[in-house]
């Protein structure tokens, strides 16, 4: 029996409670101008009609490039992505959320960018489709070629995103990397960092090739992340970037990243009516060290200023963050 064909790219799509959008997401993959891919659709025990909707679509639109994994038990998005990684056959790995879409040139342009320098990872900008129906393009603000430890340091300093879906990765980077199943916010940021610590070259292009559909639930204000989870996230990041701690620049970058982790956790609580919000905010403020704030001001002034304001006045920070959310996300 012949071995399965090796596609250029394996695209992993976890599915949970997205029956109304998943077909559009699948169609955006099938519309790629680079057709050399496989799409691994991993249904994560979804309680809605996602499974039936997908099966009906595939019956009417059979495509051998699509592989469906219909899990009865919900294990979380990290477990679904890990299953996709275990099953992937491609030379490259890409991700898409089942309520978002690719631009038709997503794969073509990112592969072309990676080929120019032999990069191990290529990343692009994205378009936010806001809750009020308007759109906002967010190109990568630091396009160019990054090499060696500069990749990880610039990543930690927020020069490019921690999202998986706006990137393609050489599959070998995931040979020893899987998504942490005990982290439920920014779990992709950790996996991206682990891959970037191995990458020799990263190519960043400004083109907005991924469309992120933002609803109120997309900001996850309904669930406030326990601070213990952010503590684990910070610890895992420091373990992954241990060799960076030997340099002043590396320590500053990791400290900035740690401050941002707790800042993001506090932002959830500030915008939530959860009963434990006040305790979460208080603990996040305590976890952010003044040393980190000073270093964040040097390496990422916006994040540093935000961390400083949260430490000094949570009430004022909430007001300003609310203005930002209304302008950025149409809420």
C-alpha cells in the first residue's frame, strides 16, 4: 500500500459551538490560491449541530484534502490542536479558528515570504470584523526578517502577535511542542514562543490575510482567568526561554512578557461582572513587579504605561481600556 501523499501545508481547525460559521471558514480554506494543503477539521465534542452541518457540507462538496475527526468528548481547544498536530502530514503547519476566515492568498503569500529567506515561520497582519459590522485592518507593525535570538526577544516585546492563525510554521518546529492543556487563555502564545525559540529565521509581512470575527464573547469577559493559570503561563514561558535569562536584554523581554500576562488577566476582570473580579485584579496588581513595569516601559512603552496605570489606578485604567475596546472592537 502506498503512503499518504505529503501536502505542503496541514491546516488545523478546531470546532466547538460554531455551527453557524464553520462552513464559511472551511470554504475560505478551499478558496486558497495555493491548493497544496490538507485541512484537518477537529470537532471538540461540540454540543451544537456543528458535526451535522460539517458532514452535510462534505457530502455535497467532497474533497479528499479534508480530514474530519469527530470527537464525542469535549477536551478543549489545546487538545483539539494537539490531535491535529499528531495527525498532520504536511511540511508546514497552519491554524484557523472555525469562526474566522482566510483571505484567498493567505497560504500563497506566506509561503512566498518564507521562501525568500528560507524562514521557519512567516506571519502576516489580520483584519478585525467588529461586532458592529465594521472592519479594521491591523497590519504587522514591524515587518521584516528576524534571525536568531532576536526573533524571541522581539516577540516578547510585542513586535508581532502571539496568535497561531496568522502564521505558518515549518512542521519540524512542532516535533517537540504541543499546546498546554492546563492553560485556557493565551495558550497559543506559549506554543508560538516555544516554536520561535527554535526558529532560525522569521519573516513578517504587513499584509492583512486573516479575518478575525469579533463578538462580545470573543473577548472572553464571561470567564475570568484564575490568576493561578497566569502564574503557570508565566512559569512555562520562563522555562521555554530559559537561555534568554543569561542576557540583560533577554531578562528584560521576559519580564515585559510576564507583566503583559497579568495585565491581560486583569483586563478580563476589569470588564467583567464576575464575583471574583476584585480579588483577581488585586492579585494581578500584586504579581506585576515594579521592576517589570520599569523594564516594560523601556522595551514596550505602551504595555509598560498600561502596567504602570493598572498598578496606580485600576479605576482609571478601566475607563481608558473601555474607551479602547469601544473604538477597536465596535462595542
